[in-house]
C-alpha cells in the first residue's frame, strides 16, 4: 500500500503536505489563510488515475506546501507499512492489484451477464490478452487491503474469499474498462491521461455501461460529471473557501461556537476505521490528512446548511467521496446528495428518512408481494382497524407507523449503502445513483430483498397462509412474534454484507427485465415520495386535531405505534380512536397510491387494479 | 428458553456498540464505525432459578441504536415492546449522564411499564484507571452520583469497560435475573392462560399488548 501514499504525495507535491505538522485547529487556520495556495486536492486522495509512476517521480522529495521536505515524522506516519526506499515504485495502486494488467485469459463472458439475450454487449470486442497474471501479491499489504485501502476481511468475508473473488472480478474490471475506452474513442472523447473529464452523452448504452461499473480510476470524475457537480460549483465559486474561513473564525472565537463540531469530532475516527487512509497509527501525533479533509468537509457543510448541520451517516458519504475526489468537489457532491438525491433525509427531524422508508415499503408491497408478507408489521392492522376488522387508510397504515424493518433499511438510504454492502458493490450503486438518480437506491433495495427471498423462505413457514396477515404475538403460536421478527431483521441486516460480488445483484436482478421492480423509475419515485409525505402530513394533522398524537400516549408501549400514531391513544379511548379513524379514513382512503401502469406488467397491474376497486367499494 | 428484547440507548460515542460487541463476541475495537439506524444482535446467558436451583437460559434480542440526538425521532420504534433498556453514559463525559437521564425520563413517560428493566451503565472505566497512561482521563461522573440517581429512579446500575470487559457480563446477568423475576411473577399470575406446554415455556419476546384482548384473541 506504500505506493498509494507515495503516489498521492508525488502527484501533488505542491499542495499535499499542507498543515501536516499542525493540530487540527492550526490546520484550519493555515488552510483558511492560505488563499490561493489552498490545496483543493484532497491531501489523502488515493490516486487511481496515474499510469505507472516513473522512477523520477517516485524519487522526488515529497514536499509540503511550504516547499519544505516533509519531516521524517510524517514519512514515518504514512509509511507505517513499508519504507519509502523500497521497490515497486513503478506500480500504480490499481496495478498492484492486477487491475491494469491485461487479462491473462481470453474469457469473454461479458462479466457473467447471465441473461445474454437481454443485455449482451454485441458491440463489445474481445480483449487482447497477454500472459501476465494479476500481481496481487506484489505488495505486502495487498494481502490485507483492497485497492481503495479497505481491509479485505470483514466479519462475514475472509481474506481467502476476497482473493478468490477478486481474481475474477479484477479481470471483469479490466474488460469493462477496455470497453469504456472503446466507447470513449468512438464518442471522440479524450482519455486525458486516464483521467477523462467528459463522458459520452446519455443513452441506453451508456446507462448499461454505467450499470456494469465505471472504471475505478474514472469514478471521481464520472460521478462529478453525471451529478452535474461543475454546474453547482460554477454557481457557487469561492463558497467552500469562505466556509473554511468562517470555520476558522469560529474556532478562534471564544464566544461563538459550532454546535455540530463536537459531534463531528466524535465520528471522525469512526469513519472507515478499517481503511488505511483513515487510520491513525499509534505513533502518529497528528490526524492523518484524510481525517483532516473529512473534518473540513463536514464542518463546512454544517455551516453551509444549518438545517441539516451534521447527521451521522454523512461521515461515510463524505469519507467515500474523499477517496475519489478532492475536498471541494467532495463538499459539493455532499450538497448534491443531501438535496437532490436524498431530500430531507438528513434533516434534524429525519422526516425524509420516514418518507423514503414509506416509499420503499409501498414499493415492496407492490413489486415484491412475496417478500412483503415477511416484513409486514403484523400487528399494525389492529391499531388502525375498526372493530369489525376493516383496515383504515386503504391498508396503507404502514406509511405512518413504519414497520420495524425500516430501522434496518433506513441506513441503506442515509449512507447510500456505504457499509451495507462490501465496497465494490457500494461503488457500483454509486455509479448508478449519479447517472440514474435516487430511484436507483429503491431499485437496488428491492433487488436485495429479492435476493434475500430464499433465506426468508427457509426461515419459517408462514403461519396463516400467503397474503393473510399472521397475527403477531398470538398466544400459543409456534414461534413468538419477536423471534421471527428478529430473524427477518438479521437476514436483512446480514445478507447484503455477504454479497461480495456486485454482479450477483446486477446480473441476477437489475438486468432481468422479467422482474417488475425494474419498471420503477425516477418519475414513479418522485410521485410516490410526494404521496407519502402528503399522507404523513395529513395523518399527523388529523391525529393532532383529535388529540391522539404524541401528547396522549402514556400507555403506548402496548401499541405498535411509533412517532405518530392514532394508536397511541390510551386503550380506553376506543371511541375516540374510532372517530379519529373514520375521519382520517374519509380524508385519506380516496388517495390510495396507484403505481404507474406500464405496458408489459399485466400481472401486477391487474392485481393493483383489483385492490383499488376493492378499496373503493369498501369506502363507498 | 426465555427471550427478551433489550434496547441500547445513550449519547453518541459513549460505547453502546462496544458494550454489545464485548457481550456478544467478546471482542473490542478501539475505533468502531458509527452505528447508523440500528443493528440487531442476540446472545444467550444462563441464570439460576433461586427457588428450584435450576438453570434458566435467557436469550437477549439486542437492538443497538444510533446515538445522535436527531435519531431520537426514530426511538419509539426501537423501544416499543422492549423488556429491558440499557442506558449508557461515558464516565469521562458529564454531559453524557445528562443525556442518559433524558433517556430514562423518556422511557418512563413513554413506555411507563413497571416491569421494564432499565439499567444505567457508565462505560469507559478503563480510561480512568490506567494509571500513568497518557490516555488516562479524569473521571467526570462520580460513581456515587450516578448510583444515587439510579437508586432514586429504581434502575439497575453498573460501571463497566467494554475495552477490558470489566463488568459487562454482570450487566446482562443482573438484567436477566431481574427479567426472570418479573416473568416468573407474571407466569404465576397468569397460569392457564398460556397455551404453551412441555418442559420449556416459550415466552413472548414482546410485551403482550393490552389491546390483545379485543383484537387478537377476541
């Protein structure tokens, strides 16, 4: 991994060392006052862009921003694994792991695209081959860390699993990159020293290419390009620098304080503790450059958008961005993610989380009814039902009282799958997120649930038959409701972490047109979000009028209510509950959400049609 | 086997996840990733029935939660139907005790069940006891203060170190015993109502709802 360190420092000799021997506070001062000299490049940004380094490059002294050779302390800091004078200077990060190495086998299975009839890239060529094997063992640390500096091993994946998978997947990456290069050439776009800044115009083909993975070395630029980051930056030139100045002022000020600073500090060392770029060696006095960048980005963001401030999970978003782009870009990408893709999700009240989880639940119910029965909150209906058992709100009460499974899936959205899947999978999702926008997060969530299905089926026979709502906690039931609920959680929590091969998700679900979940598009998600948020608002409004909201819930542990819930009324106010329920029912049940009726989806369309009819009848 | 739902609450970075990992996996990481949303784990312990001197197996279904203030809006989902709550503070951070007390209040007003076992736990004891170590920090919360508060509120109280493991087992042991006491009492009161037979009594993880009478068994 030494080469990572060396590469990034030799890449930006003029800027990378800024503030190395300063405390975090001093660093902020130094950087904020550095004016034009401010290092826009993240000091720790691993460099996937470089072609193999020349020996000249590698032997250059590493300079800090003052032009002084970096102290030996610092060299020691970052070379904890290998000394600077060791060999292998000519290998790039990616090469160390065999990614730049030409494929040794003439395989052309197109990355295991199982459904070749659907998405075969007929335009793709055979890759020229040479006999060189991946050089995975060239660097001592490649035994432990992947090409981004993450530890290969996790609780659920052994190093051996990783290496075996990587041997194939790295070849896949090489093939994909080769195809990307051809596409770029055809589109007349320059490769700019393996760091292209412009990408082909949007097309089905490009979408497919993105879904099959953007080359790791191009990711930072590609994300920036597809998310229209430059547009955002051009409109806000100089803002990031100003924010850093403000941060500096606030740090110096004895009267004013930054409310979010403390909570940010607590999370800095808890962001990717398994990634070498974020690790602080015991002998290191100062924070690693990556941690300093992370601090600046997060503090700057909290000043830029006080409505959000700092929300746990943003540390992972910013952290991952910093592995692929410089600080200022990472900052603006964070702005884009939290506003365009995940609106309201990180706000203080987290209402955006609840809305998105409501949307996800609606989508599961619609596209994966076979899964829905496992996660449906099995007691919820009783709280929203009248005594005769009819469900209120068109059966959509789960939008207000979200099923507990959403405690698990909320983090999928908040951190955009960082830490949810092994890193290569997360990156593939990010590729699609920036190209296809937020609906992809829902789509991939559905895909994960789909892949979970066999495990869920193994879990337990459904007690009350398919489609029926088994009553949780029924006395004498074979399995207590908590037990099965926990097992569902454990599967949903653990399963994605084991998904080492991203192509499992993509080839087995995302590229399969026969799965109706692939019909989900941005338009649908936007509409669905509006629907859920308006329903939640109305519900809140009504429950407040009826006085059965938060204020009257002394006894609500016995109800499966969460933050807002008519169910939280005390148990002896059944009449009031009924009345409130009726009013809400009248107001809301006419607004049952209807998924768009696509041309091909006969089955699910009919089923939703029937449902809607039924509901209308009931209401009438 | 008896199963109970246990939820962890407390300020960010007081060591909730570390306590759970010490208990479940007997391991410790100096830096553990911030918990986003919630994590679920389970672990069993054995306790002794004081009357019959028989061993009883208790399974904890543990809900570990994110600590940041704003996650509080999701909290009711965490603690509903909980049998026990572990409210954690950091013995080197006075503020964190105040936050813990806030959680205790919330549990008492929102859950308000007499048989909810709440245990106040002061973590990071190791930071105060490593003599001469540079990492040593002054103890900001006196044991007597926290214990006094816990007694006043009827909470269990422990001081632990997830890092060394000191006191962690005892926390769960004492919670298990207390839960068993309650359960035994409850079972004695409701004999015959429960349909379960055989040698093992399968007790529901979640609290029986007071609404059950009308909606589920009625």
